[in-house]
C-alpha cells in the first residue's frame, strides 16, 4: 500500500533536512530538538522522520497569538 493509498499527501513524511529547510532552521537545530523531544518526531533506526501535518500543528501551537494567550 503506497502513501497515497492511505491518504497521505506526497512528501508528508519529512527528513531532518527537509524540516530544517521548511522551518528555515539548521539541520543541527532540528536534530537537537528531536532528541530533546521539543519537536514531534519518530526515530526509525538511526533516522528521524517528521509528519508535515504534525509539524504544521506544532508550529501553530508555538505561536503566542493573540499575545498573552497561555
């Protein structure tokens, strides 16, 4: 069963380099955050993988808008 058969969009699963480019950060920062569980990720063997939709939600959750929201 391919990713599209399960309803996943192409490129829904991202690598560290792809997440870094997407968020305009360094791969080293993404790697560190994944190890520290500061960003949602799963480790498959020696490789980290990220789901784009989860990263989008995580990013939105990081925004403090409106200001003062806690």
